[in-house]
């Protein structure tokens, strides 16, 4: 399997950038951004939210 530069850029654009934005939101949100919520929980929440956002988008792009 050959991985092209375009595939790498597509993966970064569809996965990593939304993850970074959602993680930033979770870190500064008033309810979950406080000291009472551990960092692992916030990161896990970020991963779950990113998957919810990215997976439907990537499957709809493949079907068209």
C-alpha cells in the first residue's frame, strides 16, 4: 500500500485539526475545564466528540 502526500494531508485536515479544536474547547469550558475533571477524562471526551464529528463527514465524502 502506497501512502501519498495528499492522503496524509487529508487525514490531518479531517482528523487532527478538529481534534485540536475540540480539545481546546474542552480544556477551557467552564464545567469540564476545571480542576475537578481529570485531564484524561477531558482528552477522552475530546476523542469521542471528534469521532462523532469526523466519521459521518468522512463516510458522506466517500459515498459521493
